[in-house]
C-alpha cells in the first residue's frame, strides 16, 4: 500500500481531525463554568458539586437515536436538523420525570467520514444544547467501512439530567378526574420514518406540495423534534402540580400514555379535540394507513401530554399560553375496569 494504509482501508484520521476543528467553537459555546477541560480529553468532566444544594438529587439518563430520519437527511443533504432532533428528543425523555438536562453526548457513525456533514450535525446539536442550558460534553465520530452503507449514517445521543426527589414526576399520584392537556408536535419528530418513507416512496422530496402550504416533503419531514422544556418550566414556576407527563414517541398515542398510569386508571382522550396535521394526512392517504395504526406509529400532531388536577387545569392552560404554546384540552383520567383499554378515544 502507498500513502496511508489506514486510509486505504477506508478510515481517514485527518478527516476526523477536520471534523473536530469545524465543530469546536459550537461545542464550546455550550460549556459553562461546570464543564472542566475542553474537547480532546478521554472523558468529559462536569462539576456536580452544586447538587449538594438539593435535598435528594436524582440523576436521570436516557439514550436514543433518530432512526431512519437520517435517510431523509442523507438523501437531501440537510443535516443540521437531525442534530437538534436527537438533543430535543432526549431532553423530552428525561423531562417527563421532571429532570433538568445537565450534559449530553452524541455518537455519529458512517461508512466514510464527511467532516462537513459531521460538523453540520454536531453544530445543530450544539445549538439545541445551548438553548436548553445543557453542556455538549463529548461524543464519538466513528468511521466504519463495511458496517454502514456508503452515504448513510447513524446518530445516537445520551443525556444526563437531574431532579430533586421531591420534584420527581412518576405518575403514581394520577387519579380519576385529573385533566389532560396536550402540546402540539411540529412534525413527525423522530418516529415513524420507516412507514413514512415507504408511503411516500418515489415522490420528489424537493418539490413544493400544495397540501403542505407549498413546503416540500423534505422541509416538512426534517423539521426538528420540539423540546417542551420551556413549557414545563413555566408550569413548575407557576406552582402547577404536574402529576404526569407523556412524551409521544414510538408507540404514538396508544402505547406511550399507559407508561405513566397507576393501576385502575385510563386515559380518555377526545379524538375530536384535534385534527391530524396535513403531513400526517398525506402519509396516511399515500400509504393507506388506518387511523388506529397512525395513532400507534406516529405522534399525529401531539408531542406531549400533561396530567394535572382538575382544579389546576385553567391555570396550567393559561401558563402554557403565556409560554407561547396553544394547549389542547384533550381529555381526562377515568377509572379503568377489567378488560378496558388503558387509552380510550371518544368523540
């Protein structure tokens, strides 16, 4: 072999160094005084001494990926949004237990390293971290020829947050009569893309679509996952008793809500309280997908459910509106009898 044997084998070390140089400034903007050291260390260092101010600090962590949304990004050359996707998805996953994000790690793997692509993804992640007050503490960029198909990549994130035990949200106090508010999603977020891609197969991703108000499919499909951190912070600052939160991810509105329910309770959701946004209708019609399967695969326009006492629902709705969201009064918690479904759609 001539030149670099490792490069001839498919791994370009210099490309990795270039990627780090391109993302360095964006990553360092997420580093506050609690981050010790910078990029390049073997491990990220985070000063957690402030946790001593809490009564009983509990660390909450989560790992997830953006799934086959990466295929849409790769096909269109639009990468920054998926970086925000993975950060906001992970934030919402720990948020449902009341946790505030502390730090985040990303993992990007591909067959051949494209420094500009990697930098675009990481810069998007860094912007989302910065908006949330979360440090992008480190990550890994893996070049794995023979494992990943040429032109494809995978993206995974890990987050660590903290909640003081008295503020932990478990759902165990949910009871019949509690009210359920919903917050809108801004698109598919990070779930259901395998079905969406199959339903829309063969369509021009860049052509304007009348049903999407002139946006292209690429634009609509790649809208980044929404973080609901500011809305939940507003509720907590206003003193609202949040009994339960549900992040609508894979499993949609069928499989996710039961994850927070105590025995003997169920969600009663008014189907007429909201309509499927145009992108979901387009996917449904193109793929011939039944309503029930849509509700189990996609978020269908609902990204977060919030369970509050009936006496607090008006206050909660007002606080959410002040925070810039338009909540949907989507239903309530009811008693669940033997044989009843944990999620019941009415109206």
